[in-house]
C-alpha cells in the first residue's frame, strides 16, 4: 500500500487513541480530508521543483509507535547540550520520555502537547492558537490530522524563561522504518522571552521520516530565539514546517544548522502582524555524499517600519545538493520595510549542486530590499597563505569554511550551544582544531 | 642552510627561473634585487612551496635535505617562512586565532604538545609590542581592511611568532612609510640570530639601509647574474639595472 493510502486509512485507528469530542478533533478531521485531496508534494509543484520525496516515501513506515522504548541518559548524553542547565522535552520514537525530560509549570509552561490538548486548563490557549497559522498544504495538514504529541511552551506576559529549553526527538530504530509527526506550539506573550533548541536524532541507520510542524506566536515586545540542529543519520529525512507570527516590536530568530540526514526540507514562514518587528533567519548548511538540504523561506511584511534579515551559508561536497528558495513579500501598507537576504555557497566538488532562488514581491514604494547570492570555491591564494604558516591543507580548508560561516555562528546567543556547533562543524570537516579561540 | 642548485621552474609552460644558484648560511642576510619580471617573487613562492610552479630541474635543499617534494605546510614545519608581498585577506579568522592555529599545528607536526594558553598570550603580547601593534588589531579579521603598511607589519609579527629558521621577505618594504619601515626593520633585526637566515627580496635599496645584508644578488631573467656585498645595492640604486642588462647581453 502506498504511504498516502496507508496514512489515510490509519486515521480511524488513530481516532481510537484521542478524544474525538474535543474541538481540536474537528480540525484533525478537516486536515485529513485536505491531505487526502492534496497528498504529498511532487516536483511538478514550483516550490518542490528541486526536492523529490519519492525515494523517501517508498519505505513501509510504521506510523504509530508500537511500544515504549527506553534510553539511558549516558548513552545519548552527547546529543544534549549537557553542560548547560535547561528544561528538556524528550521524545523516544514519538512517545514522551518523562525519565529524560525536565518540564515545568512554575510561572511558565514547558510541557507536552498531549496534555495541553486534553486538559481544560489549556483550552483557551489551544483554541486561540492551535493550527491558526499553519498552512493548509498536504504535509502540514497530514501533521495536523495526526497531531497528538510534541512540545507545548507557554511564556506568559512579562515572564522570562529562566533557562533555555531543549526539545529532542530520538528514534531508536527498533522499527525497521518509522514515521514521526511531532507537533509543537510555542506562545510567547507580550514582553516575554524564551530560547529553544530543537534536535531530531535517530540512533541507527533504519529509515526515519519526520514531518514536524511548529507554530510559534511572538506577541508584542517578546523575544524568541529558536535553534534547529539537524545532524542526523544518513537514512533520516526531515520535513520541518515552522510558522511564526510576530506582533509589534517583537524579535524572532531562527537558526538552522543543517549538517546531516538524507533529505532535509525546511519550510520556514514568518508572518509579521505589527510595526517595528525584526525577523532573523540564519542558516549554515554543510553536507556531503548524496545529502540534500532545501531551505524554503517566506517572510511576509504587512505593516510599516519592520525588518527582516536572512543569511544562509552553504558548503557542499561530493554529490550533495542544496536548495535555497527565499521569498519576501512586502504589502502595499508596509512602507519603510528593510528586508535583506543573502545566500552564499561554496562548492567543494564538481558534482555538488546548489539551486538558489530569491523571490521578491514588493508592493510598497518606500522600502529597502536586497538580495544577493554567490556560488564559489575556496580561494587557492588563501589556502597557500595558511599552508605557508604551517596549517595543513585539510585544516586550512576547514578554517576557511568555518570563517565563511562565522558571521552566522557569531549570532548564536547561547555560548555553550555555539561551542557545541563549533565542535559539530569540526567533526563534520574531520579536523581537530579549536575554531572559537 | 638554504642551498639552491641550478633551479629551473615554470608556470603554465613558461620558464621563469632558468638555472638559479644560491647559497645562504645560518647567520647571514642575503638581499635579492632585480628589475620587475626577473623572477624574484617566483623564487620566494617556490621556496615556500606554492604548487602552481613546476620545478623542471635542480634542487632546493634546506639543511642538506631536499624539500622540493614537501607541501608548503611541511616546509613551514621545518622552519621556512615567507612574508608575502600581497598578504591575503581572510575574513572571519582573527589574527590571534590564526597565529594560535599556525603555532599549534606546527608544534603538533613537530611532535610537541599544544602551547599552553598562558604562554601563547605572553608570546603574542611580547611580539606585538616588538612590532608596535595595537592589541585591538589582533582581534580583527586577518588582513581584512588593513592598510598596506599594517599588512606588512602583520607579516613580520607572524614571523616573530613562528620564529623561522629561514625567513624570506618578499617586497616587505613596499607600501611602508618611513616610520613603519623603521619599525618593521627593527623587528626583523631583533629576530636575527646566528641560527637563522634571512633572504630579503626588494626592488629598492631603501630597506637595506635598515636591514643590512651580508650579500647582495642581482636576479635577472631567471638567474643570479651578479653577486656582491652591500655596496652593490648602492650601485644599483644609483645606476639602475640597465648596466647589468648590458653587461649580460654583451
């Protein structure tokens, strides 16, 4: 049976596991119909021209976790930023692991989507925010239809999350192939602040397909920093759908570090709904082999005096392929918008590919919008210069690549996270040098 | 220390060095002068190990060991240093980070432990004072936005940090005003010892008033055509290169 049919026909079984009388369930029922109608995207759609899911969809995925699997912290410690005190929301094969998690209800809520969906206490938040900005496309609707588990984070007005929050999804590979559909909701009320680090990690080479949806609401003057670490096994594919709505004078940033996995597609959407907003989208992609990373971004400016800054760096070796498709829409009312987009790429091999496409739709006449794209190679003169100072070729290349991505790394606000990412890059490039001296 | 025998080298099929001989002993300073296009910078790059140049004949020996097959970094590990005529700008790598990496990678290759952070800082402080380099300068991206003089001073700072056995200074005087020239020359002189050697490549005699050479060579059309002492440099300054060309062609 094809995956689509299997998913649609599994919906009845899924309904046995949730409260079908809840208001949310109407949304789910609606969503499965949309998925049934639209299905998975194909290369015929403009937005999916360079990314094919065909090879990923052919596996016989188990859709619901069959059993609870446990993991010992010592075995997976390295996937956490463990030298930093954080809240943790940890899932193993789609099931919440209370053993590995550290949640809170003290002033802020850092807990589970499943409890937020089923307890009255959260009803008004769910009614106000759940599925309000998520697109009605096939993949997002599929996630909505099966939405049950994920992270729920609520930071009330004037509150500061006292420490960063880590959301980690492990897949143990005990199933021969597994599909995961986490659903996260993050609400930062007026004048609040929160930092979140998200990671998807499979623990062996069995195929995993994650179709994740995250809705983030950033109210007036709030600050949300979201960091995505994508450094998964070679058979793990990720479709990451993130929707962010910002109100006046808020700042939201998303950093995406894409170092691994099979096919990774990031759909990152920012909707600005007030004045004085700043949206920051940064990314570093370093891939090789046959890896594929596709960044599809949207920033929609609707009100005057807002900014957006996009900076994506990509390094592609061997037969790796990258896609950057960055769309900026500036409504007629959104005068004095400053929207910047840059996408710089280094190809280390003749067989590596990058498709870079800016899309600017500007309807206001008093704006500053710019986009730039470069595709190049490492500079031989710079390499010789470094080698002549005793730095071997491999290390010299790594240092140049690190330097190339440096301004994105500089904007990471959590020092321990920055150190960790530096180490991931060093590992990725196969060198043992301290970049961050 | 450095012995170059009958060196022929070409780039993209064009022969640039045509049988060059040079013998530099420890404790000596040699100056190589010559008109534009004579092959001075090619010689510097070849000794440092730039791969674009093909050595078609001859040998380069460092302490009696043939280094011709060694990669640039391996030559650096053996104590070869090139002060670049045009230092490369490397955005995103600070001067300090670059030097730490260079020194520790060299130490690793020599089988030594990494230099302790405290010693590294002390050394950076000492050597930057020697070259009268502002601390703030050290946390800037390597050569990015540096003036010509700052770039050259930074090259000699790197030389001071690396403590090479053989330093080749390629047109270090170009782009320097007189004060900077004095600081750079003073730095080089302080680094000079009986155990190391310096080859100064220059177009003009000016630098040699401050870094006084034991020997002066004239490189013309890919060969050393005349050698002498520091007086030769003065003669070249006064009379230009035409008389040498005439002597050769006669």
